[in-house]
């Protein structure tokens, strides 16, 4: 059986209701991510926590050293789990993630976290481009509403569009219950 790792992307306080970038349905995504994390820990899979930080002003989202950069308590790392800090949407860029996975002979990655339309998308596409089998647990990811050219796009539609795009060529999209029952 191919070796698998769980990558938890940016489940940080900045996305909570009192953060600078609150996400819709974050509590639901975190609860599902916690279930996926528990299963990964129980099976001895590698777990990698990705934490976003923005160097510079303490007023910016994810400013270094602020409460917003801390990982949500429900999915906080335990001893032996790796935490990598990133400064870009792609969790592989300048973090050593690929080297870490390759050293552990990981062939497949499971991705959960935030935001569906940004860091989940960028990380899943990069993982696929690097040759990993990619599974995104759709109901363990969260996003927010967006707008472009005066068109408001609700968070549920943003999320669905990005999951559909990833499913087209980059990742298998599954529900938490399906991942855990497989």
C-alpha cells in the first residue's frame, strides 16, 4: 500500500469569526479536519501542519507573532508532527514540504484546510504536478464569498467551483465520511 500523509493547510485563528479573514462554515470544516486528523494519527500516517505568516506590519492578516497565525486548537499539532511556515498560497513553495514527503517515501497526500479557492487549490495542484496522488476532503475545507466585476459569489459556490475544478484533473474530492470509511 502506498504511503500517505495528511497535510493540514492554514487552519489558523485568522479565519475565525474574530479574525481578519473570517470564513464561512469554518467550524464545520475544522470539526471534519479534526476527524481526519484523528484517523491519520491512529493509523500512524505522517501529519504535516502548514501555517501561513505574512512578514511585515502587525496590521496585515497573518502578521508574524500575532494570535491570527496560531493554529486552531482543535487541530493543533502534537509532539512529533511537523509544522511548516509558508509565505505564499502554495504550501510547497519555499517550505521544504516536497523534500519532507519524499524523504518519508510518501506517494499520496490528503489535504484539508483553508481557503478552498486559494491555498487548498494551489497546494493540491502543486502536489499533483509533483506526482503525488491527491485527495482533498471537501467538507474539511472552508472559504469565503468573493466578488469580481460587480458579481457577488457566495462562499458555497466559490467552494463548489474550486472543488469541481480540482476534481477535473488534479485531485479526488471526497467527504470526510467517505475517507474514513474507505
